């Protein structure tokens, strides 16, 4: 599969994004999206065939794409990019030119690595902002997903408000290129001074 983007984290090494193979990656994705820690992904009861079907549907959609994330060359996370004016948030927020929607999911693990999820989110955002057409990244996590709200805040997202979607109440948040750069530059500066990552 084609690697589309790579980023080297000073502490954790290389992260990359590659195209996703809905059928070839289905068993791996099934294990991730049905894991109890992925409850907010809303696929707890899916079988491998349904997971493959969902990612074939995403792959065929003109405004939605999915990618497999690698850490040190091994599958470690999932990322989705979409047009929020046409997918997920149609008619639910004030869409602007240059808005890009994003979902991400880290693979479940019995040996968590400190700072890994933030490094994944940083990688995904750097990839999205590498496209000069991207002006804001828009997310709509479940209002109950407090862990991801804290991560979003740490990389520069600002809460816009709550939106009622058919499957959940979501905390609509946006991150501009400038806010992301400021948040990650500040973190890089404190990391180099010896503060915990």
C-alpha cells in the first residue's frame, strides 16, 4: 500500500499514514473498532464483513477517506478525513471553505506508551494541514468522551458548541492552522526544557 505521509516524533519515532485496504485490513480494523476502548466508534457489534463493507463505502465516497496509521512501520491507528459540509455535519454547523473533518482511533494495547495518542493526533493534524487548502480541522466527538476533549484542547482545538446528531450529542470543535502551530510549538518548547511530554 502507498505511504502518503510520514512524521518523526522526537521521542516516539516514525509515524506514517498509508492508504487503507478495506478487505485486506478488515480483520485488523475489526479488532480495533469492536474493542471496549473504542465504544465511541459505535461499531461494537460489527462483524468483520460489516467492517469491510463500511470501509469500502467510505473508500467509494467522494467526500470521505480512511487511512491506516503506522508507528515504526506497524499498524497502530486509523484516521479518517471528510468534508464536514457533506458528511457527518451537513446542516449542523456554519461550514467554511477550507474546513476538513477528522476522526482518529488508536489501536487497543495492553502496554500503553505515554504520549502516544497525542503523537498520533499531532501526526494526523500535521498531515491535514500539509494541504494548503486546509484552513480548519473540524471534529465532533461524543460529549461524554472527555479524554479526547482534553487531547483536542492540547493541540489547539476550540469548542464551538454542542450539536445533536442522530447517533450522539457531539462537542463541535475547530482547530485553525495558527492555533495548531502555537499549541505544538509551545509543547515542543516545554518538552525541550525537560517538562513531561
